[in-house]
C-alpha cells in the first residue's frame, strides 16, 4: 500500500515559532525516507520564502516541481 501525504500551505508549519523545528524535522525525514516506506509527499504553497528551516533539504529530495 501507498500513502500520499498532501499538505496545503506547508510553509505555515515552518513559520510558526512553536512548530518550525519539529515540523521541519518531520518533513525532512519524510522527504528522505518516505519513498522507501511507500509515503509520497505533495506539498503546496502560494507564497515562497527561501529562509525556511529545512527547505533546502526538502527541495533536494523533490523530483518533480509544478508551477501554475
């Protein structure tokens, strides 16, 4: 079985002072190890901030990016 994890406005998790460290760690882990466990990420955002914690690691594990 496969799991598709869809998170809309995921950047809000990385902007919240109380959640950002924990959320970044979970997203980075899922991006790195998720495929081997059958977990696929769909991350959506309307605004892009380049200074979010863990964003470079998450994008480094991303094979496909779509801009509309």
